[in-house]
C-alpha cells in the first residue's frame, strides 16, 4: 500500500516532469500540492505568492490568520531601519545586555554579555540571520514595543498583521487566538512594500536583504529546492501546535523577484516533516517559474 506521504511525493514528481517546459506560474499545481500536504500533515496551510515579473498574485487560505512566529523578525528589523532612515536611531547605537534579558534560544546574544555591548546592526543580524529571541525583544523595545511594531505595519498598508507579546510567548499559536498572527497575503504584501516601494531607503533595504540572505536556520525549507543560480532572502518561524512558517523574496536568474509566504499550523507533524513539505511546495513553485 502506498503511504500518504509517498502519494504526495509521487504527485509532485509527476508535476515536476510535466512542468519541465512550463514558463508561467501554475496556481492549480501549487494548490493541488498544498492540499496534498495539508492531508499528509493533517494541518492547515496558507500560501501567498506575488510574481513581480508578471504582476500575478495567488493565494491559498490567503486571508486566514496564522501564528506569525519568528517571521515577525523580518518586519521588526524593517521597522528599526525606518527609524534609522528617520534619524531616530542609528545602526551603530549600542546596547548593554544582562543575563536577565536572556530568553530561550538566544545563540548570539548570550555571547554578547558585559563587558561587551551589541549594536543595533548586531541585534538585527542576530534576530534575522540567527532567529535570536533576546535580540528580537531588544529590537522590539527600541521601536516602541508592540505598538511601535503594529504602527509600522499599518504605515505600510498592513491591517492584518499584529504583534501582542514578545519572545517567546508570542509563539504559543493556540488555534483561534488572534494574538500574534498574520495572513499569508498580508505577509507577502508587506514584504513587497518593504523591498519594492520607497518606504525604506535603498541602503536600509540592502541591510535587511543581507540579513535575510544570510539566514542560517533556513537550509531545509525553500532553499533546499532553490534552482542553481537563484538567490533567496528569507525568514523562518516555528511555534506551538506544529506551527512552521517562512516568508521569502526569491530572485530567479534573469527575472524579477518572487515573494512567497507559507504558514503551517494545527498539526502533529515534526519540524522535519513540515520543513520537507515546504521544500516540496517550493519545488513546484520554482519549477513553474523556470
């Protein structure tokens, strides 16, 4: 008997073969793939895509709320960069951390205790490239807490994304709880505003892109399926109730960027199983764009 996961693999392999000569994005394929992954993981999955090359937008469960988890750190540091552009903060400003500041999963900031100090640039690099939770909390303080974060999101036209707590409590992910959530569509539209509007300066966009390109905890997700010669800037997240997520700006060779968000929740799947599901969905998406 073919297992449910093997059925998903066979379906996707067939799609890859059939789509070898495809040029344009095929939303039907990605929807079928997403639905198969939902079945295999017994999960709720949301996906949204913006193709800057064609202007196409697509989503599946795009307006449903999902736990934002650590994907918020990309938007968090965009908010800090806005304050840098406004001369309210500088990337060189330094912060003294204490042991009392440290929360779970802080691989960088735990090495930056006194007599060392951490610059705003170091805090954002730690938060985005390494998903350091203490760094994220410190950046959140600098932009005015959750009100500052939510104010920034509203300023770029995002009425859905909300932050209510700091790390690690924001990762709770209780089904039906509206706190600390976003929607797949809101997530990609906000990335679009951050990277491809004039809201941030060119230098600030370059800083954020560098931190996301250097993501050290994303190798098993979309990067695993990324075609040779393409680049990706991404931020992942994980939390309670099997929540797993990624937001990304993908740079196909010779084409304009592709913005992607994938949110998984309400599953008992392991982190590895959810990572593999995201990688498979990425394979379908990327193949359809080649």
